[in-house]
C-alpha cells in the first residue's frame, strides 16, 4: 500500500522535501486577482523541466511523482491538477484520501475516469501492433464506474474533488455509424451514475474524441442527464469556438433572457496543440520548460469562456497539458495574464 496516488510520499527522503520555486511579485499579484472560482491547473505534476517554474531545484520524475504535489499546490496560480493516471489505474478511497492531504483546502482535483468504462475497445497491446483491439465488455458499465471510480474519488477527496471527466476514446465506426443509439447509451450511462447526499450531483464532464457525435441531440441529452460538456482541445476535435457553440446550445435550454449564461461549471482540457500528434508534440516540447508554439487563438477562446463562467457565477476548471504550447504552467500564466488584462 502506498501513501499517495503516485507513490510513498511519506517515506524518508535523504534529500529532504521538495521545495516550491519562489513566486515572483507578478505571480503573487496575479494569484490575488484571479477570481476565486477559477481553477487553473496542469495535467499531472511530475516534470523535472519545471525547475525554477514550479519547483525550486531539479529532481527526478519519480521523486516528483511521489513527493511533488505539495510543492506544486503552493504555486499562486495552480489551484487544480488533472489526474490522468486514474484512466489506467483506479485508486481506492484511502489512496485518494492520502493524496488529498498533501494539498490545501481550496485545491481541486480534475479526475479522469478509467478506460475500463470509457473506452469501447480493449486495446491491450493493440498500440504496439501485436494484436487487434477487441470489444470492451465493461464499456458504459455504470455499476463498475460507480464502485471503482466515482465513490472512491468522492469518498477519498471529499470537497477537493473537482469534475469527474468521462473522456471517451475514439470509437470504432461500428458504434458511431448509429450515432443516435450511441448517444442514448452514453446518456443512460451518465444518468445511472450516483448523486451525492441532498440531491447534489457531482460534476460529470463528458469529453469526446469523435467530432461526429458533437450534435444538438448529444448536448441536449447531456443536459437532460445532468452532465457538462468538457471542451477538449485536441487535434481530433473542432476548435474551441465550435465546441463553445455546442456548450452554448446546451445552456441556452435554460436561458430565459436570450443571453448566454453558463448553467453549470466550465470544464476545459487543453490537451494538444492543433496539428500535432501526441508523440510528435512530446518530442518537440520535452523537457517542457518553455512555450515553443504559443496558440493565441485557443488561448483567447479559453479566456473568453472563463470570463463567461465568472459572469455566470459558475466555477471554471481549465487543465492544460505540456503538449498544448510546450509548458503547461507557463500556459496557465499566460491565461492568468489575459484574464487580468482588458475586461469584457
């Protein structure tokens, strides 16, 4: 049994605790100006290239994975973190609880659901080409998702649990051919996920990798079952502006004055620079310590959505990957600078 989500954080370390990089006056000022309902964060925290940006000194990826979260959470702008590891391994509630103790009360975790319920295929060694992918019998199994994912996360993280991201990997044509039936299956799956005490529903954020499913019917059904559309910035998906139109259609169902106000939290996962594959971006951006390809269009669209969320008195969760522009913490810095600039 480990003491944190990524390893034994409490084990004695001859090097001492990992220190946070000193915060500049600008970072402190931006942190104070950032609206309290805005949660910026990165996908994971275990990157040695963040020396001087998030961490005080250089250390190994393994050590950061095990012991870096506390230092990460001291960054004035990083109020959240995306946990993708849960896509491959479903921690129990005790593991989540130990991880939650490493961060302040205001901190939030944006947690990705396991592939066991969100991937239609058992890919196995499919990615290496040694065997063909097969159908996943647990795909959209709400009972499994509840017992192995939702309840452990909520019980372990408590109030520090942010959105639970249901990111559906690219689905085979055999499923997407009948989009209507597939959307109904997804809606039924989400509807059967648990509600908290007093009727409070967790933030279930649905993220697609099949753009053909992003239809009026999809957003309507997600609205009906109490899910949010996660804006997924990825080469497989349309630009943020088009996805935002779908989000607007979802929330317009509850708009009485004809104007757009978010009817629920904003959830954005800025995962990949447009036009790049995952491995191509990794090779280009490693060690993830500078912005190599600033994406001003995407950045501007995300800032616009955050401002709408703030005007709507809704929370905004924005998780940025290193492969978006080259360095996720610096992308968060640029988002904060833009938010602090001209007000709409």
